[in-house]
C-alpha cells in the first residue's frame, strides 16, 4: 500500500523562505529580499618535498564571508539606510550586529543568522522610469566580519 503522507510528521518538511525579518540596534526592518548568507574556507594547497604522492594536500585556510545584499521598498521619510551610511567619516563607522531571522507560521524565529561587526558599504537607490509601474526598491550591501547560524 503506498504511503499517502498522513502519518508523516509536520517537522520533516523544509521551511518556506518568504517570511523573515532583519534587526539592527533595536530596529526591526522588513525587506523584500536578503541574499549572500555565504561562508567559505579558502583551501591552501601544500606539497612536501619528499612526498611520494604526485598531488598536493589541501588544508583549510582563512574563512571568507560574502557581502549580504538586502532589498526593500522605498517609503516616505524612511532614511534609515542613508543615516547609517552617512555615519562613515574618515574611515570610521559604527559597526553593528545584524540579525536575520527566518520565521515560522506563528512569527517565531526558526533559523537565525547573525552578522558580526556589520556596516553598509553600498546603497543603490531605485531607478526612476516615467513609463514604469513597479514599486520603488532600494538596495543595501553590508560587509561583515563573520556569520553565525543558530536554530531558533
């Protein structure tokens, strides 16, 4: 008899990715899109001079984190991106932890990514088009010094 899925647990399904929130300081920001939650370890290739193998050994090197890109709609009197970006003076910026939470149906965090020492390195305002009918969207690119992930 084939399995109709009625006995399957509700916890084995993947989480939907469309409900999330972003926090920095005490502010909760709502975004259309967040991308770039990447981490990698750069491989170091090494070969001993007396190795009988005709290949290199790969060892883990430095960790590398991608910049995180966030997009959101433009709202009247909403200058939070620009206020933070304009704090950059003579190579000095207040670095902040940024928390990105994937929420379940009840609004509780299920996965939480935390960016350490984050700061904005690029802001792209919306494009303006007289013949368009799209929503105005601005983009913020954030650099950081590490990412941690925890289950909510």
